[in-house]
């Protein structure tokens, strides 16, 4: 299992104190996945976020024009990256498929775990919620940039 220091160096746990981090680590589950194994499937119910401790994964999004079973690759995530955070915020179904590119180990934190932090340590819960919001904002900005780039590229090739 990764150390508290490793987690504190990741944006989602940035600013969390040593004692609070030790408590959070007791809640987290360590999981391992083989290369090519699907970790989460788009459309499934989900209730956990995952911090990648080793290995890398690809993020796949279904598309009506995508080739292959899982759709188009929209990102590659590596050690320290987080996925599944949206399900902690909005409790909707999984928005993408995550598949291991190599053997992967993750630490998982569930909605129930987050609620336990809320009840026992509201200050740390608030910090985690703010960090989650910042991570989602960063991702939204990246998607905005990609969308603008895509629109600019397609407008140059549009014959009309």
C-alpha cells in the first residue's frame, strides 16, 4: 500500500494533515487489476473514486462512430491520477470505461467512506470536497480546450 505522504502529494488529498490522512488510509481499499482488465464500465453504477498507485489506465468513452467494443480513448491516466471522482459528487452512473494498460494497483475510497469522513472530521471533508471541485474544474477546462481545438480544426476542413 502507498504511504500517506504519496497520497498527500496528490491533488485530491492536498492539504490533508498527517493524522487525518492516516484515518483516511484506514478506510481505503487496495485493489489490483491485470493488463487489459476493465476496472469500471461506462453506464454501471459506481460509488468509489480510485487513486492509481502503480501502472496506467486508459479512459474510454462510448461513441456511435467509435471503432471497437469500448469506444474512443479520451485519456491515459498514470500514477497519482484519480478516476471515479464524479460518482462521489453526483451519484450518477459511470461516465466512462477505465481499462488497465498494464498491471495496475489502486486505492479506492467509497461514498460511504466519504460520509464517514464527513461525520468524524468535517474540516477534512470540506478540504476533500474543495479538492474534488478543483480536480473537476481542471478536467472541465481541459475538455473545453479540446472542444475549441476540435471545432477550429473541423471548421478549416468544412467545405461549406
